[in-house]
C-alpha cells in the first residue's frame, strides 16, 4: 500500500491532552497501536472496546494482514487467514470483524467475516461472483459489495447474515453501480451511481426496494459511510458547499442534512458514527492545510481536532484520520509523518466520559459503519 507512512519506533505510547472544541472541552489520550514487526498500520473501525484494521508486512510485496487490537499495540491479533496472500479488516460489530482477502497479491477479493481469530474466518464471497468486499457490520448483519456476471460486472451493494448463502443484492433500480459502506440495526448505508454518473448517498432497510436517496438538492456528489440509530454520516459536494467536499449528517431523508464542515476548514469527510458523535477528518487554514482527525457532536461548531493529541508523541505527525468510533467514544484511525502510517487509538479519559456518554442517551441499536477502503472497480 503505497500510501502507508513510515512508523518510527513509537510503540505503545500515550499522552493525555486537553482538546478545546468551539463549544466545550474534552480530554483525550492518544495511543499508538502499531504492532511490532510491521512497517505500517491503519485502524479502521472500533467496536465493543476493540479496534479493527490492518498492517503492512515488511518488504516490497505490499502484503497486508488484517488486525484486531484491544487498546494496546501489544494486544494485536493477526486475523490473516491461511491460504490468503493479503487481508484487510474494515469494520465490525460486537465480537465480529469484517473485511476481505485475496488468495494472490493483487488478485480478486473475497468478503470475509471473523470472530477474533484467524481460524474463525468465514468466507462470505457469493458463489459465481468475481469480487466481493465486506465493509461494515451491525448485530448479525454484514454489508459491502460484490461484482460478477449476475451484476453485469458492475459492483452492487450487498447484505449478508453470516454466510455466503445469505447474500442479498441491495442494488436499486435506476443506478449503474452501488456499494454498502456501513450499517446500523435494521439499516444499511452507502452509495449508488445514477445514470448521469453522479454518486448519491443511499440508505436501505434490508432490501433493494427500500432504498432512500439521501443526495441533497444542489449537490453533484454524496456518499454515506456510517449509520447509528436514525442518523447517517458521510460527505458531499455541491453549490451549498462552494463545490468543496464537506462532512454531512442526515436523519433518514435528503432534506435533513446538516453540514458538519467547521469554520476555518476548506474540506471535511464524515466516516463513522456512534450515538450522536461522528468522526472523520478535514483540513484548511485552521490546520495549516493538513488533514486532521476530527470528532463532531452533531454540529459543525461542536468539534474536536484530535490531531493535537498526537504531537507530543511525534512532533512530525502532519496528517491524521479518524476512521471509527464505538459506543463508549473510543476512536480509531491513523497518523503519518511522511513515511508509513501508524494505527492510533484516541480514548476519552474518565473526566470527559460523562460528556461523551450523554450523547448516547436514548440511542438504541447503535451500529458502527465504515467506508469501504477499496471499492470494486467497474
């Protein structure tokens, strides 16, 4: 993975930093999750107090192994299954992890499901398809995409319930391709490309006929990446955003969207949601033009720049992304200093947890959702 940035012996280091948002302060601890023996790592999802992602094997091959952590670098568990040359974990729910693997480097992908060990792997790849990816999960469901002769070799959003045989094609009428990026209890979110070639954020409730187009009026592109309860998070661009990409938050219909882009930011992306908190990244004058991991609490004005917690760990960190958040407010992502990236965990210290947990009051059936790292071409 050419974008992986060099880790520089940071190990399992943590730092408590007070981070000021525009409305209130939150205190976070930043911990490097990068596992020993790998040359790069990325945290991609957080669920049930654990973190999910992948790491790059040293050497020129670019081989990756799916990983699972429990708050520290030393806790890393390789999920890489026997018989696969490459594997990635992209999402999860409870004690389950989802992602994909390839039996040959650069070869066709197969959607995979784990329950904490490499040996627990379940292959979700639907029979007769060429490629598949699982990107997110909620409860006993998994979402992603697949492509093959039955889809005209275009990617279609898919939903599974734990087995390849359970695969349901979510692709809606009127779109040329689609993908499901994340899920909450009873709903799935992602993107569909319309007949004019514009990406539209989509919401489903279990089958193709239930699709809701979240694409706001006046936008030329949008995508939904995560869902929790009745809310969805993602991003879009259009006249209302000055044609820049802005993080967006929806409540089930297109007209409900809230622009999360903070003042002083030229762009932002919403990636995951839990309760009433959203994470992603953004950049602009407020960050010196660099991308910084961000946490929102339902509005553009109420945000936290998580990047600040990283600087005492490595003053050279110049880019960071928050990819996942769990129901306790633990956030996972990665940071880079110009070399390989390192997986990072941001944790709210006890004094701050009351603020975070309040945002989950009344939220039932939280689902963690992630964007798909590698949409299937086509």
